[in-house]
C-alpha cells in the first residue's frame, strides 16, 4: 500500500469451515485466497485435514508451492475423520493447545465462512489481542456478505459500550483476498493502556513444543 508502512507477513493462519457451504462462491473464494497467499509467498497454517473450505485453501496454497502446516487435535485423526492433511501435520492434545501454538507461530489470522468452531477460534484470537496476549492482525474475508450480521452485532456492542472503539479496530474486514491481506499488513495495534500492563508468557513445556515446531 503506497505511503503506508507495512508489516512483513510470512505465515497466515486461516480459520474456516470443514463444510463447503451452500454458496459456491465460498469455495471459489477459499481457492482464490490460497492462490493469493501463494503469489505473495505467504505460508499457511490451518486446522488440518482436507474437508470443506479447509481443504480448498490448503490445496491452493500447496499448488503454489508454499508451505502448509496443519495443527490438529489427535481426536480428529481417529478413523481418518477429517481426511489427510495437505502438507506437514502436528498433532496436539486439545483445541486450546492448537490455538496457542497457532498464535505463537503465525503473523496474522484470517477467517473465512464457517460455523461455531470458526467463530470460536476467531473470537478467541480477538479476545487475546484485546488482553494484550498478542498483537497480530485479525481479519474476516466477507464473501457475499457472509459476515455482515456478525460485523453489525460487533458494532452494536460498541454502541452499547460493551466493546470499546479501540478494541473494535482489532477486527478487520474486506471483501477480497488482496484487500484483506493489504489491510493486515497495514494494521497497527493499539493496546488498551490498562490492559497493556498485563504480562503473559507460555509455559516452559509449551516453549519446548514451539521450538520443535519451528525446526520443522
């Protein structure tokens, strides 16, 4: 973006549905996002497997010769429940452990259309950013207005003074993949002065696991 300093994004985590959704536009957008990440030389981390939009975006990134890492709870691998992960795979014990690992490894987060799991992951990262646990940009790719209702709800919560205007800036949105990545690169985190005093750090055991992951 001309005239705007940008952060270097090398790895992006994508949260999205294990279903493809009703609108074929969701599938097309997932493939296109993977293509955009590939062309921009950005690697992908996702929840693993090959189902739904998760399979679409991971396949597209791999086709453009970028690294793909799936971080998946062991329970999901029983009886091949979610299919084979595209790229490397790390198995973890819990969903919470997966989110912590993603947060530590990634430079930014994108949410595509999805269900409760996608929304839980999205808002977990937003909440952690608000609490100053991380300062990484978070955005939703608003395909055919899928996130309109969610964005309206968040704005309503701001008006009702449950979310501060500063915290509202944490959640970025765009209607195209290129625009969204540009916004993520231009994002400047504004920490709440009170919450910025909080100090967080992963446990020693978690650090050891992250060190092993980074060497993959």
